[in-house]
């Protein structure tokens, strides 16, 4: 589970990719086995029109409103319970790390970057 920032102008908010020579993406956060956060991102992906049968190896842009919604969900303990073979369990100890990510992502957007989430499991 990764979050990236890029100077590339995203042409759509889901299911986008980059040509190798156009990809300036820089990882800004990494999570390991945080299924509830992944479940939140999956809901966002489909709400934005994502078409993949499986929310795996696809990208979803995180704009300011998305990040503020995520922050609210984290603070109110409303990330959706998510489980799966590869996911492990969310323990609740991720809260401060998740909020730190939100602040980093918001700062990146304010600096002119696009921010997106991707995962591979």
C-alpha cells in the first residue's frame, strides 16, 4: 500500500497510468497490512468511477476533499472493517501514522503535486 506525489497532470482520477519517461512519482507514504485504510481507498476508487474487477494494482487520485474526508474517518474511527487473505488486521495503532500521511499529502497538494494511492497484493 503506497501513496505517491507527482508533478504530472492526471487526466482522470482513477485507472490512470504513466509512461516510463513521464513518471516522476515519489513515494510519500507506505503502509503494510492496514486493511481498513485499503477498504476506504477501495470505496473511494469505485465512487470515482473505477472499473477494475479487483482493487489491486490500480491508481486513485486523492484530492483535498478526499483527504479531509479520510482525516474525518480516521479521527472518528470510521474506516470500514475490511478483511481478506493478504490483508492482516488493522490494530488501531495506525491512527497517528494515518493522520501524518494526510498532513503530508495535503502539503504536497499545496506545493503543486497530485497525490494518489496504489497497492499491490
